[in-house]
């Protein structure tokens, strides 16, 4: 199969010929997961199998190449160009997505495709860049599909680069805030903790959704200093809450490295928070990165006394293996299953998860609870804890203090702790976070 160098020569020749053609740029969805979990020899065998399937789909005039890693490209020439390109892209997606069988392994991956149309005046670098932008859009729209380049994509890429530059200075300019969403125990209908959620108040664009800036922060590595800041802020806020209330913090895969141990220790020491009141939420994607080192880091953090929750349980394929390899304290049922209630499929999964958790002696938390009917169904199935808009949206630190004051008012009226919390709720500048936390 041609490599990147030979492919560029073929692309230059196609441009010079003035014959109509399209450039299909594709990379493999979920290939990194296979490589990380099954090892590079299996990953190499999988790449070879994909190359064979792509070559088998190509017509005589097509050129199929591997550009590097899990990235492939096809130069497709045809009289009825667009119709045949669509047909080829659909065949490629269908064929690549079929299972792969190796000794002891049954693997499933997918592919996304970006398409650029060869035009007069375009050089190979420009065409590859256009196809790459189209590929990014295909993955952004859900993967497993193909997308054509459009000029508007360049504007979107420029906007993303501007957002990346703004993100560089957001921490220095104190534009981040930590919001908190309550976690409620179903048995006593009492708040057991709050999940810390990062918010970015852009100076000109207002609040930017985390779904837009968190991936950029992860790709650029900025999530490391931002995550350390969130840890300090959340622990400091929680240190002012009653001792029975925990704080939960989401961890990105990029954060989970040996240096995280020191960051957590520093946050606990500076805030004075009891480690048993700090809960770290991690997903399967976190655990898939350098598994042995990841597990060693988690075990070291566990020795500090922290609690751990496996987030978005049921959405991946290896959750059960991680429950066996690492002793989690909590399983969080993904909100998509709660949203689909009372469908029999979602109900069956919820029953299975709660049953598994009970047998393992761990807590179950259901995310995304929005209705009384969902709440009662979860209570009936033995779920321990819930969170969602039914109990409240994420709120700034000041509102958390007020919520705790209202919850504990009847039981603790007149106590020193109640007076302290009421003082912070009424005069946020007296609290540990001040204006930096967005409570002023």
C-alpha cells in the first residue's frame, strides 16, 4: 500500500491531470482503544486487515494509501463523481465496521470520512487540509459517517482556534467558576454531597458550554492546570460544609497520571478537607489510557482515603473488567438509561446494575433524574442515590451554602456550625472562595 510520500505524488498527478476526482480521508474510530487494551501486535494486525478491506473495495483507477497511524486516504476518479463517491464512502464505512476475528479476539471498530473535491488551482496541501476539516466535522457529528468539505468549515476551525487562544488566558484572568449539583440519598431524601462542575464565563461570549471547551482543554493539555484549580476550589468550598457532605469531582483521562497524587494531596492539605469526603469520578475512557500506570495511580490515591465512582456505567464494553481490577465505592448509571424509562431495555439495565452493586457492596447513583416517575421507579429498583434537575440545577457556591442552611436549619438551629454557614451565605466575601469562586 502506498505511504504518505507516494500518496502525495499520486495526488499531485491527479491534480495535474484535470480529470475529476475526490479525495477521501479517513481514520478509524475506536482503534486507539484496541491498541491500548489489546497491545500493538493486535493493533498492527487490525491495521493490516483494514488495509485489505479498503484495497478490495477500490476500483482499478482508485488509489488507496496509508498516511500513518490509523489514517488512510483514497483518490477516487469517476465520471459520475459525487454519486459514486457517496456510494464508495458508504461501502467503506459498512465494510470497515464489520467484526474482525483474530485468535482469541473479536474486534469491532468503525471509521469516519472527510471528502474534498479536486478543483483547479488547489494544491495537494490545500486538498488534504480541506479533507481533514471535513473529517473533523464527520467525527463531531457522531462518527461512522462521511462529510464533504464546505468553506464554512474554515470559519468554524478559525473560531475554534480563537477559543483555544482565549482558553489559554481564562485561568489567569479568573474566568472559571465551579458550580455544584446536589446528590440526594433516596432512603432519607437528604443531600449527601455535591458534584463539582466547571463553568467558563467568557468576557464577551458569556457562558460557554463545557462540551465546547473541555475537549479543547484536553487536546492542548490545559486541562491539567485547570483540573488542579478545580480540585483546590472544590475542596476549599467543601471544607466549609457539614462533615457529612461529600464533594465529587470528575477526572479527565489527561489528568490521571502520577503527578495527580501530589495535586490531590496539596488540595486536601491547603483546604483541611478530610480525604474521605472527596470522591473522584472516572469513566472507562480514563482507565483505557496506560492501564497499569493508571491503576497504580488510582490505588495510591485510594490509600490516601479518597472514594471513587465509576461514571457513565453501561455505556462502554469493559466496565465489568474494571470493577474486578479496581475496588470502586460507587457506580453511576448513565442518564441516557434514566431518560428512556420506562422502556424495558433501560429498566433491565438499571435492575442489573443495582443488583450488581448490591452484591459488590457499593453505592449506585442514577444521573439525569428529571421527573417524579423516574424517581419512584429508581427507588423501587433499589437505587441508593440520585442527581438531576428534579433536585436542582448546578449552582454557584453561595447557593450551595444557602441550600445547606435551609436543609440543616431545623435540626441545627442555634449551633455554631449553623451560624457559621448562615454567615457565609449572607456575606460570601467572608467565605474561603470570595470573588474568585463567583459568589460575590
